[in-house]
C-alpha cells in the first residue's frame, strides 16, 4: 500500500483537481493499491497523512511538489512523517525536485526523487521496491548512493506519450469537491491533454524537463475526456493546464469541432507567434466552440529582451499587438503575462514594459495583465548567467527554500534579488496596484459592475498622469472592498 499526497497549492487551500496524482494512479491502478490524500481538503495535513499511513499500513509516500505553497507544506510534513515512521520510503516528484533534486535528497528525509514526467518512472520504482530489486539504474531517478551517500541523478527518461497513458481514475477522489466557479463558467474542472513544449524560453522550468519535445493526446481523445466531465460531473467549462495546448493547429481545429455541441467554455495556454499563423477558419471554430480566454506569454515590451529570453526569432512586440487586435475581433480574451526586472538593465526593462502594456490596453482594453518578477531557472542560458554574475545563488537547504523571501521568489513575485533594487522594484508594485484598479480583472466573478466603476474612478487620475508612486488610497480601498489581482493564469 502507498499514499499519494498532494500538498496545499495555495494559502487559501482552493481545491484544484490533483491531476499529477491521478496520472500516477492511472498506471498503478491494476498492480498497486494506493490512497490519495489532498492537503487542500485537510486542516491538519500531518495528521491526515499519518492517519492514512496507520489505517492502510502504507510503507511508501509519494509527494508531488511545486515551488511555493506546496514546498512550504511538504518540507515540514515529510520531516515530521519520517520521524514518526522511520521505515517509510518518501519519494518526491514534480517541478521543484526535478530542478533541485540535490537539495531535496540532502535533507535526510527524501529517499528518492523522480525527475521530469514521472508516471512511468514512479511505477517502475514501486515495482522494483516491491520486488526487493535495486532501482538505481532507472532513468529519471535521483537518489543517494547507499555506500558513499553521494547524490546521484540518472539521465531523464523519455516523455511518456499522453495518448498511450490510461484515463484518470476519477473514482479515487470526490470529484464534485473540485468543481468551481471561474470566468469560463459556473462549474469548471481542469484537464491535461499534452506534455511539454517545442520552444526553449530560458526563464521556463519546462525546458529542462522536455528539451523541446511536445506530445499530445489526439483531438478525439481530448474531446472525449471533456464529454466525460460534462456528462458525469455536470461541468460547463474546462481549463487545459497544458504547457502549450495550441501547438498544432489541425489538432486545435478538430478538437473545437468535436466539442461544438457541448456548449461549454474553455481556456488554454498558447504562444503568440503560433496563434498568429492560425487561419480565420480555426479562429472561428475556437470562438464558436466556447474558447473564452487564452493565456499568452507576452513577457516583455522590449524586442531585445525577448531575444535574450530565447523566445525565438518570430517573437516580437509587434506580434503581441497584432494578436491583441485579432483576439478582440473574435471576442476571445487575451491573458498576457510579463516578466519584469530582467538583467542586465532592470530599470530600462521595467520602463519599456510598462509603457508597452499601456499601448496594449489601448489596442484591446479587455486584456488581462499578469506581472511577474524575473526569477532564474537553473542552467537556463544567458539570463541565468547574468544573474549569477551579480551574485545570485539558489538556497543550499530546504529550510532556506521555505523562508518567506524564497517562497515569494518561487512564485515569481520576489523583490529579493540582487539586480533589482529600489526604486525599480517599488515601481513595479505600485504600477500593479494602479493598473489592476483601472482595469479590474474580469476573472473575479464576485466583483460587481458598481465596484468596478468605483475602482476605475479612484485610479483614473494616477493612470492617466502616470503617477503610480505610493498608491495609499488604493491600498486602503483594498481593505474595505477587496478585488482580485490576477497572479496566476486561469483563475
């Protein structure tokens, strides 16, 4: 018996379907018994995991770990659980341990790290442990050498093809608890229909995991899954959490055609230059099938910075403006992220990008703007080397990773980086307060028309005069009439 644990993914513990654990469970279903414990649904996560271990006699605990809130829970939980159950084997997988496997294994309470897309690797590890065999030769596995204690990482395994993986075992969880209201509809659930991304943006953690590979479920299978969610759980909208849903136009067009009769809303992530090549027919199909919003990595208002990010020769600010206009024509909302404060000249980078965002808003006022601070990714090219040159270094222990400063860093909101100093970092925060008040997010379904008008009136003078500094009245207003500021895509 083994326990699969999903740490809380946000401070609010918003229930989000634990797809990474469902993917693991799908492969384990016929060979190993398991129980899923979701920290988003538990008040005391240590007690919940301990109870599951005692009730089932489990000897293996698998934990999926994203940086930020999940890491902040997983570190103390696994330390406590290991002390309570010393013979328990603890396995970590996910984005954080894939990138930082050494610091995980040196903690003393993580026994194995599954790196990259880990469904097949995890099952192979469990198979080996159950047979009493040595798993050290498995591709994608990192571990401590049993004799020297040295951390060893094998080469990453090939990405499993989603088309060949079994369907999620929805019966293992209480799916209705994860249905939630979003901009797309009143009953939303997510799905993951593809793995990887064919591009090499050097600020993105996906690059090191997939090395330019993109593999997808067929349009027919993705559409059939959506139909299951509609018919079994009554959803009226679906979020595709793929790294890049729209990579292949023919697949997108076929998928849109197959779900046309369902009358749902949907959302996904895309590349700007990819969508610019889509035909008018495909755009019409996407609109008519219910595509409400697409997340796009605009990233910067500077073509020079886009090149340093390795966004590709086709990425440009001109194309960002063009896609904003095209999406306005089709009534599909662009949700655009920007990474501010990039080295080597963060002040100029911030100034250019702020002005570019204002220009975008003139083209398409409905654009959702999401602002991040630049945070380095290990071994990720020119920007990472420039960050190291000015003194940047990752934490050496898990305890350091979960302190407040590094927790903010993990969520790409930290100002605690050596190249980003006041007043530049303060300008980013102040601008964010002003633009999110002048253009309140449409993703907050609780924000009434009257409240939106109040926010816009209160911030108009600052926005038009470009006086962003010290927006104390907006901060005060937030205390009395909270409004959601978009920080993550799809919410």
